[in-house]
């Protein structure tokens, strides 16, 4: 589970002729014109949002989320180097505050208050934070969405401006993260044990599938993993791969999603069991209206296909094609 990541850098480029400046940025960086909101949503960490303005502007100010900007998929220092070495029609460049995205649990209303009090921050809107912040300041953006997905203005729950050196503040925040999360969610954590078994011994492929889904869906912290023994019946011992997960997600939700990994169509690829406090969750616990394991697995697979990123889905399908080609797990 990833709770912190960097946001894009904000570069305000000033010029006497705005049209000429915009055309230069568009052509020189082969960058697409888009709104600030679109640029924020499509950007990834260490990329750069360039906002062209007239020379008389001096503040790091965004008039509205629909203001025109350019997303340049380069680090900020590389963008500045290219502008300096080119014949850009630029009079002046200003930098906005550094952006850090912080994922918080759903329904945690005290996160912004706790962070503001602990680190002496100011609660602002994102636009206010960009206007008030300087290039060495930190703008902390809180969201409930997983951080490996696009984050737009509509996904922001709160923004906090800290008049603190960005590098030092990030280090402090990283060290304090376990304490912060305990205070934000003191009683909402679950310890889950996931056990994977494959009687055809294709553990490498099945473990990779499981880890891909846990990571891409950001379902929790894998605090330990390794081999263990399970005893499905008296005097019967089988070797299983075990992952211990700390999460704020509902264990039944995780059981449901992992059911989508057990089957592909009507073929079983592996047995994946979920335990909470030593108690095994059964498929009937998450069945709801589904009358069979196959119906449940089909619904879970459809949900997985909807939630997983395209890159992970391609990897998953490739591994599963290999498993299906080699023969599937016998039904349990």
C-alpha cells in the first residue's frame, strides 16, 4: 500500500507575447494543450505542468482549473535546462510549491486537522495553495484514491500548505507515517493472512498473479510472506505460500476480489484462502446473490478486470494463458 507520492512540478513561464510563447512550448516540447485540471489528472510524479502567462504576472497564480497549460513528461530540471538553452521567448520563470499526494482512508475526517496541527500547516484549496506557496514550500494534497491512478481536482479531499523546506518535510513525513496513520485510523486496521496452494506446483506464476493484484489495487501492506504448511484434513499436510497483509480494506472485499484469481472461466488456477484472526473466510460469506462458486468467481473476475490497470491486466492475461496452456488446477 502506497500512501505518499510526488506530484507534478509547476512552472510558470512569462513572456511578452502569450500566443508566441504558447506556440513555442507546444512545438518545442511536443506538448498537448489542456486545462490545468486535465494536466493534474494526467500527470505523474516528476513530470512538469507548464503554465504560460504574460510578463507582468508575477504570482504563481492559476485563475481557474480550466486555465490553459501544457503537460511536459520530463523532470522540472530538464524542462528548465531546455528552456535556458533554447531561444525561447521567455522573460521570466517562477516555480510553484512542491506537491505531495497523501492517500488517506475513506471517511477519515480528522486527517487534515491532525496534519495541520502536527506540522503547522494551513488548510487551503489547491488553487489557493499554488498562489500562496513558494518554490521551497510543500503543498500536501489528500485523496482517498489509490496513488497509482490519475488524481484530478474532484478527487482531492483537502489541501494543506506548509511553509517548510520540501526535502526536509518529505523526510519527516515519511518517518512519521506509521504514527500518523495510527492516529488517523486508530482502530480500523485488519490483519489478513492469504494462503495460496497449487497442486500442480506452478507457484512462481500464481504468486506473481497474486502480488500483481495486491500491488495494483493497493490492498494493503504485505508485512511478511513465505512458505508454510496447511492441514486441510487430519494427517494431510500441504505446502502453501503465505502472505500476511495489514490493511484498512474490508476482509470480505479482499476475499471477493481474490476469488476472481482462483478461476479463469470454469478452470481453477489455484486455491487462495483468506484468514482473519485465524478464521477462514468461505466463499459463501461473500456470495450474496451468487448461487455457486463459478458465478461468484465470474463476478469477481469482472470486478478485477474493471479495476486493474491496463498494464497489469496484460501481464495477468499473459501469465494465465501460460497456466491454461499447461493445464488447470483440478476443481476443489
